């Protein structure tokens, strides 16, 4: 395999890892954010947590694998991004830790205050993670200050973080939160039963309007703040158009009570949007807002051909095994959750 082919291959594989993470952790974060608002009683909140209780930690592995693959395949990309986005990524880690600790400890005591505190930690951690991920990806598409030495140029970490909270970055973060909320509500209609299921359906009918408005703003912002016009043109191509069609079709399916199709439609929007993002970036991995010649690409940021070859062999062996295991997990825990205490674990 040629060096250029391997560089392109690993860009695609890392894109797939991020797409899988967004799809799986998207409804995971959405459920977490909805927890204190949808569940009125402790049994209801336990049922909501149980819908993702067997999945959330496996879903987060996609993030770890994406980070690890980036480090191994494109070390310059990893070094520049993780040094420049250090504080936001640290806060993302804090959000994930809040969630993980809360899932495991919230039912260790029967005290309502104890449980309520951890329920809010799950919601806050989920919101923080979703917001920061959306903001980070929006800034990657917009471009960040990278110099000729592949260094993120910023006086200090605080200034770096504030600079990421630009209008387009915030739009990207809030759009991600809105879509994940809708994704989570749709997932709950598939996993819950009884009154909670009806409550999740009613909430999804309110959330799709918020998500639609946020996506429209993100689309407008993409044409204003990124180089999509010069790289792709006014017509973005079939994939971005299909992503919008998928989101709009979810509104129809939600109103028709076709819960599986509604979930699939929002899932398709998330997947197609991420595909569109990586298409806009390719062959770049980080865009320099200072000078196009200083962009990080798959060619100047990658590991050696030997490293990429070894990684490809390992991936061909283990990735199918991991995918099969995770698919089996979802199949085994496919049944709906009720508020019956005998069915609740968390």
C-alpha cells in the first residue's frame, strides 16, 4: 500500500470513529441532559438511567479510540489540537468524569438529596461535554491560529478558551446540544414504556423545532465563517442536503409516532453532518486562520509509512471484533425499561 493511500485511509478511519462516537454518545448525552426534567420520581429517573446504563461506557470508548488513533496516525495533529484546546478538552474530561461517577454512585444511598445531586451532575456533565464537542468541531472548520511550526498561537490557556467561544463556535456547540437532546428523546421513546414513553414523545415534539432552528443557524454560519464557498461552492453537494432532509423527515416521523424511523432519521442527520465536516476538512486536519500554507494536512501531520501499515493490520484484526461485541450488547439489552423496581439496576 502506498504512503498516500495509508494517510487517506487513516483519515477516513478516524472520521468513522468520530462519526460513531457522535451517533452513539449523542443519544447518551441527550438522555443525560433530559434526566432531571423528564423523570419526576426516583423510580422514573432510575428507569431513564437504565436505558443507557449498559451502553454509556462502551459508547465513550469510541472517543478514546479516536484520540488514540489520532495520536498514532497523525501525531502533529494530536499535539497541535490537544495543546491548543487543552482547557476545553480538560473541561470535556471533567464532564465525562461527572457522568461516570454519578452513574455508579447515585443509587448507593436512598437519600433523595444524594440521588438528586448526582442526577444533576449527570445532566451538567452531559451538557458540558456536548457543548464543548460542538464548539471544538465548529472551530476546527472555522480555523484556529496555527503558525509555521504547527504551534497553536495564544498568550495563555484562558485566552485560548475564550477565543473558541466565538459566534460560530457557540452556534456549533448549541446546535450539537439541541440535536443531541432530540436524539436522546427519540431514544427514550424506543426504550421506555408507559407514561414515561408518552412524556418522552411529547418532549421530542417540542425539541425538534429547537433543533431545526439551531441547524439552520449553523448552516448559515458555516457559509459565513468557514471557507465552504471557496472549497466547495454554493452548492454543498448531496450529502449535506441529505442531512437536512433527514432532520426534516424526523419531524414527520415523530408526529406520526413512528419512533424507530424518527430515531433513524436523526441518526442519519448526525452521521451525514459529520461526513460533511470531514469532507470540508480533507485533506486538512487543522485549518490555520493565519495563513493557508500553515494548514496541517494528512501529508505533513502523519506518522511514517511503517507505523501506518502496522496500525492498518492491527485495525483489520480487532475492529471487527469490537464492532461485533458492541452490536451484540445492544441486541441483548434491546427490551424496553419500566419503572418496576425489579427491572431497575442503577
